[in-house]
């Protein structure tokens, strides 16, 4: 068997590996990290300290649109679903995605620790009264407007979208991949339209995704063809 055939064989075996005992290790590691992440994040959220207000003139040009709360909340299902899918169905992609997520969230915690920040973008009074504005109010009550940059909603979504591009499994399901891409785009937009993040938070998330891509993805060629 030639070196190239061995490589292709290894890739095929890797993509088809669905051994739950082996692949669950990735999910366990990710679960342990998330517990630690939430503990640290909670500590940062409850400390009393001066914060730097993040603002950009373009933020005022983006209208508040409560309907975007739907993709904003869908993010939680999107992230858990894609991490579990890749870890169980395509473990190599699951490992890379998990590493990219851990890297980005760790950087976010560091930034929040050394440079406390926040926003003053939320509307004082909801412009309308409907089920969507009530959902936005619930989001506001559960999540403060501090420690917002770079946006983890955006960064983690970008990490998933990069994995979708590199996934050999998703290459066979192009319509599903396109739908997941559109879902990701709507999630990114939602952060600005419900005033959870400034345009600057989104830009910093894109900037953070660049070194993550370089570390975890750029050395692997894109699987563009069968």
C-alpha cells in the first residue's frame, strides 16, 4: 500500500469511526472544560470593578429587531448538536473543533479578566410587546451586558462553520451543510440585532478566529472533491 493510499485509508477510517467509548472521551473533556469555564465566567460576572464601555458609531445604525432572538437562542442547540455530531460521527473534526472552542473561550476569559468591558446598547423600554420581546427580556435578565468581547456567540459559531467546510461527512450532505451555514449567519447577525453585542465584539470574534484557523485547520487541505 502506497503512502498516499495509506493516508486516504486512514482518513476514511477516521471519518467512519463511530466507537462511542473512544469518541466519548472528547465529549467528556469538553464537558469538564465547560464546567470550569462557567465557574470562572460566573466569578468574572459577579466581581465589582470598573468596566470599559464598548461602542461604535455603526451600532446606532443597526435597528433593534426582536425576531432575531430566535436564532440567538438556537445557538445553544446549534453548538451542543454540532459538537456531539462531530465527536461521534467524525472524531478528528470533533477534536479540532473542541480545541478551537477551548482556545477561543480561554482567550475570552483572559480578556474579561484583564480588561473588564461592557455595553450600553440595550433599549430602556421595549418598542413592542410580543412573545419575542419578552424572550429578549428573559435573555437580558439571564445575561448581563458585561464581559462581551470578543463575542463567544460569534466566535464559537465561526468555529463550527469552519468545521463544516472541512468535514468530509458533511461534504456528502451539501443541502444540510448549507442550511447549517445559514443558521450560523443568522446567529451572528442576531447578536447585533437584539443588542447583545457591538459590531466591535463581532469584529474581534472574527479576528480571534484567524489564529484559531491557523493553528487547527490551515495545515489540512480542504476536502473539495471526492
